[in-house]
């Protein structure tokens, strides 16, 4: 089925100032003394759905023929499910699950990438009150058949059923895990002993049992389980309730009011094993009755080309990505006016999250849009986590640079607590999780005595005297470290400044210097950076370090040395996450020899000094 091609509509004047489309900026500050305070929205949270299934039931009845979700078809074009057909397939699979008489209380697990079959199984489980956990497909594709990680994850989940798209790709990992669960595959089930084809579940005839199970769902019913990043050890299992997911989408809709005026169209690759793609973006489409085209591209060499090809065909109204994704799209958007005109043509909002965006990337995006459209690009962001379903804040006004992460959404409170020279942020609201599954100790440690979730991030107001100035993200408290001088180094904010200063030749930077006298930086180069002669790239890095030093801030904000890494982050080893950003702690651990060389005395000849 070909994608619809709605006519391009002009934005009304002063889009961001139109209260019918965007909520006005608002915040209330309550001082707590000793430098602490609470920031909250003055808007009350409006009533929200009992469960995610209410959205599906509504749109299937109201607009059954409208396109809901689509994926690239094998022969070209798109395989698309309308809202009515999506509901029919969800009902059939839900009945098939009930017919299997699975052990109560155990979740469904999904091992494969985003896709329509994945979506149908996910929604079917939630429609009958069975929690679903999507696990990153990377754990099943590790080199040398090392399935220790996925085995530990499945043992912790103890699922009643495991689904994956193809037995050939995911069957070996599932077999190695030894998990005693029903196996279901879209393709190749006959090649995996005891497995069922998804087609068998799709062929089930829905009975009233499905809607009886649906009616029994409460806001506190577990909807999904998501895994924390788990850079060390086995990830914790984060409970996501129906209340969390529905409340958070209501919070977003009260801010982005245009979602209730015009149905959004998304082209989206962000993995459903993460809260950004699986909760935030899928949830927006489900609640608003929009359309999501599932992008099988990635912000990686050899995969970004698929995203670019899809963008020549699909014209999104809102676009979500991580900073690395925008960086990899920019060369095509800057060199191909037709592509840029199509991409930016009816874009209400370009949104980034998952990591800080370098200023250079921000400015290039704005410039690329300005060449092909009259109205300035609205580039914005928010802040959240797996434990908050995910959005906590949103910047619902025009920003002039990255750094500000917005203000609390309706029904949300953010408490700022002085901690190690920063203001640690803590969160309270209906979208905050009840705890970690089967981990009471971690759950107790996650909340303070007033019920605020200790998210571990730091922030401060852009203008300490003006709550409406917005919150500035100030890094992870746990990532930060002290130099031997006793000065704290803010890793998250410094990393963004380094990458921006070394643009366009730095893909990412890992900050070093814990318990040392100087800050260092390990630099992952872009393809363009690796193509330069060594002397030329070294001089570019040296100039960037000098630029940072000239901006002031002293030793805690300026790397005194850098070392160029010879390769790109190793995704299979977890150095780069599914969302395209670098895992700082893991890189430091895996590349300890480079860290040693960076700080060695006498100076290693590979080290670049400003």
C-alpha cells in the first residue's frame, strides 16, 4: 500500500504563540530553603485513558480505514495496517494467547526489531492485561555466539512466551537461553523445535473472552517491562503500568495541543526496546490516531541510506531522532535541495533526545531548513527516563540553542536538591513507575522520603530568578567525577561542548580524568575525520581544544589532552546504544589502555595537547 500524500498545509502565523496548538509556557516555583526548590506546572492533569487499549478501540471504531502503522514491504512500497485491521489482528492474537493458557503473571518477551507483527503482539498482550517486554535485538546478534547476556535477561524475565520475527536470526539465542517458554516466530517456526508460527495466533477467532480480559485491566495493571541500560551486570526490569503510559500521553497532549487538531505522521526508527521509541513515539500515534511509518534505517554507516530513501517518499509532520541521527542526515539535507524541501515541507516539530546535541549540529539543521522554507524550524527537546514513561519536561517555545530541556509537564513536579555542587533533580507524578520488578531493595533506593523518584540527573534554571527561563540539563550525577584539585567535572555538558568544538570531524567524545589532575578526551572520529591526513586532523583537534580553553571555565571545563581512537564505537559490545549515543562508562572500561596512554607521563606521541 502506498503512503498517503496529503496536501502540504501552511502553518498559521506565530504557530508557537497560538494557544489552540501549543500550551503557553508556565511554571510555579516553591522554595524549600538551603538552595532547594520544587518546580511544577500550574496546569492540572486532565482525565486520561484507563488503558492503552482504549485508544485502539476508539480509532478502530472512528476511522477504521485510516492508516495506522506501516513497514517497508519486501518488494518495495509499504505494508500498511489501517486502524480497523490493526484492531482485528490484535483481537485475533489476543484470543490466540488466551487459548494457549499461559502461566499467569508471566510476561511476553519480544526479541526482534520494530515491525507490524511485533506491534500486533505487543498490543494484543496489553489488551488482555499481559505485560510485554521488548528486549534489544543486539543481545541476540553478538559476535562468536555469546548469548550470556540474553540468557541472563530471559532468566530474570521468566516469560511465558517469547516472540521473534525469524527463527533463523533469533532462534539460536533463544535455544541457548534454555528458557522454558512458548516460542513464536513470524518466519521459520518449523525449523525451531516446538515453536509456533504467528500465523496460528492470527488465525484465531476472537471471542468475548478478549473483551472480558480487557475490561478487567486497571490503571495499575502492568502494561510493559523495560530494561535499564545495564552497562554493568544484568539490567533492572522497570515496571510500566497502564496509568504511567496513559498519564504521560495526556501530559504531552496538553502541551502539544496540535496533536488533537491534526493527526501526526511519523517516520521513526527508534527502537521499541527503549522508552523514547516504544512509549513516547508509539504512544503519540496511538493516542492521536496518527500514522507511523516504521523506518528500517539507523544512524549508522550503511544503514542511514535507508532512512534517506524513506524520507524521499514519506513527509513527516513531526520528526524524532537522537543527535547522532540528525548529524548523519545533514550531509544529504545540505546537498540535496529536493530532499530537504520534502523533509522540512510540512514539519511542525523536529525533536531530539537521548543525548545532548552539539551547537554546530543545531545550527546546521536550522540553516538547512531556512534554505527551503520560510518559517523557521522549531527544533526542540524534552527530558525523561525509562522510569517516567518517559517525558517529564518539554520545551514548548522557540529555543535559540541546545541545553534547555523545558519545563515540567502538567501533573509533574521536579524537585531540585543540592548535591555535590549541583542541583540533583527528582520527579513526582502519575507517570512515575511503582518500582523495579522483583527488586525491592533497588525500588526503595529509587525514591526519597517524599516519594520523589531519584532519577540521577542534575539541572538548574537558565535564569535563577525566572522559572519560565527553563531548566538546563547539567549531566548525570553518577557520571561526574573530581579532579585531584577537588573540582567537579560535569561529563554530560562537557562532552557536548567537545563534540561541537571538533565538528564536523568528531562523532563522539568520552571524557576522562577521574582522580587525575587534568581532563582528557577520547575522540571517535566521523568518516570525514578518518579520511583526513593525521597531521591535519590533529591540528583541527588542537584548534578545537584551544577554542574551548578560550571560552573560560578553568580546568574543570577544558580538556588538556586528547587521543584519537582508531575505530568507531563497537555496537555489538554495547559501546554505542540502540539510540546511537556512546556509553561512557563501558568505553572507559573496555578501552582502559587508551585511557592509560592518554594520561601517561612522559607524554605518549599520539596525545594531542592544545
